[in-house]
């Protein structure tokens, strides 16, 4: 989408007077404000203002008046930009069909919304058509729009055979220059190596490449196994799992660990009866994901991590 910016001369002049007011120290005559503000010679504020030269005109009596056409001052006003950049991660959904829905993560680093109901991307040279969407929590009210400073994704259908997990691809967005606008620089940052999301194991430091987005600070770089084993906290309040779930607690999940202590919890070993995190019929993982955050003190960030680990095969 292109936007043109037209400024009337009167707007330009009042803007420049304002700027000059702000810039000139007390008692100092700013030459540009003097020219614009005190000009009794100014006749109009149209696209060009017309001035008569009064001081010299006495010497020119009998001659035709000299008319000077003043051009409005040129003021640099930055162009509005909608500038999408790749986030380095993409994920896909589906299976058993000829195509997969691929979400290519982008951020709008421009200063204005980017809107694209349709646009072209290439994945390892294969050109595909898709549309732009904002992520959950985005503030755009227009469909297919990502507001400045916010994240979204371009969704395309890709041939299933093209995609493999945890694999880097060369991705170029907005081949047709329909998804962004501004000066040429918005189109100069459209190519990148983008990796499909990788499996998350019990011992992988949690990163964007596993979740498909930047992890929350409460879990970023930590291992799920360390969080569950109360080696580190995965919570904003810094509490360990063992502060609530310990040998003395009456919750169904009460590992045999003193309150606030760390203890290695292997995902394949039964805890508090005949359930484990990974392989019982009703796993601790599925109960943890199932409990609503509004009622139970676990975060959505951690539930997302546990769900990703389980969906990736609950690997040690
Ligand atoms: C502030 C206290 C608190 C902390 C910290 C906490 N939980 Fe819980 N957890 C609860 C409560 C309350 C329930 C619901 C208990 C019930 O079923 O009545 C629960 C439920 C669970 C369940 C489902 C089984 C059960 O006992 O109900 C699992 C599994 C679980 N938590 C694991 C964890 C893990 C792993 C951590 C650390 C990442 C953690 N919890 C941190 C309070 C806590």
C-alpha cells in the first residue's frame, strides 16, 4: 500500500514557525521566523507567496513594479513507513494433506500500520501468495494489519514436501512491494534465513526457535527439566515448584522433596503414585496444561512450554 503525503503551504509555514519558536533562544531573532513571521511583504499564503519589494521600489518610480515570487520553504517531513522484517522463525500446521499452512513471523518496525490482504513471498526460490495477520494481542482493528512495533505473520500454503522441522530456509517477503510502504529502505530488509521450529526436549534451553516466538523472560533460556526439578523458577514471582508441591503438600502432585528444595525429576519416572510427566495415561504434563490459569497459579508461558514439549514427543 502506498501513501502520499501532501502538505499545504500554510501548514508548512505554520509548522516551520512553530519549529522556529521552539528552536530560538529568548531574545534572539531567528532569521527564518523573521522571514516568515514579520513579513508585511507577504501577500498570500498560497502555494507560492507574492511579495513586493518596498524598500527599493522608490528608486524605480515609473518602472514596472518588481514582483518576487517566494517559494514556500522546503521542510523535510519523514515518510510514513510500514516496514516488515522477518523474525527468523516460522512454523507450520497440518499434515496428511498436499499443503501445509506456514506462518512466517514478521515484525512491523515502521512507524505506521502495514496492511496486506495479499502479498508474495518466496521460500527457497518457490514463489507463493499469502496474507498478513497480527498475532493474538495485536491492536489493529483493520483485517490483515500489523500495527507499528507489533508482531504478526504472513500465512502461505506450502507443498508439504517442502517443509521439515528445525531446517533453515531462504525466505524473501513482499516480492510485489504490496505489503509495505515508505522509502526504498523498507524493501531492503526483506530477505533472511528463517528456521522452522525445532523440537523442545526436557533439557533444551527454551528459545524462539522452539516456540516460534521470543519466549517470555520467565522461561527464556531455561530448561523445562530444571524448572520442574525446582533448580530454577519459571515464574514471575521467582517461586520454585517445590514451594507449593513438596513432600508435605496435600496436592495430588507432591514430589518427595523438601519445600523450596531442588530435586531432579526425570520425565519418565512416576511421581506421587503411578503417574509420570511423559508416559502415564493421564500425565502430569496433561494435567498441568489442562488446569486453567485463572484458577491455578501456573503461567500461560509455562503451559505453552509444557504443551510444546509434549506435542514434540515428550523427549528426555
Ligand atoms: C503458588 C503455588 C504453586 C506453585 C509455585 C506451583 N503450583 Fe502447581 N498447583 C498449585 C495448585 C493450587 C494446584 C491445584 C491443586 C489441586 O488439584 O487442588 C496445582 C496443580 C498442579 C498440577 C496438577 C496436579 C495437582 O496436584 O493438582 C501439576 C502437575 C502441577 N501443579 C505442577 C507444578 C509445577 C511443575 C510447578 C513449577 C513449575 C508448579 N506446579 C508450581 C499450586 C502451585
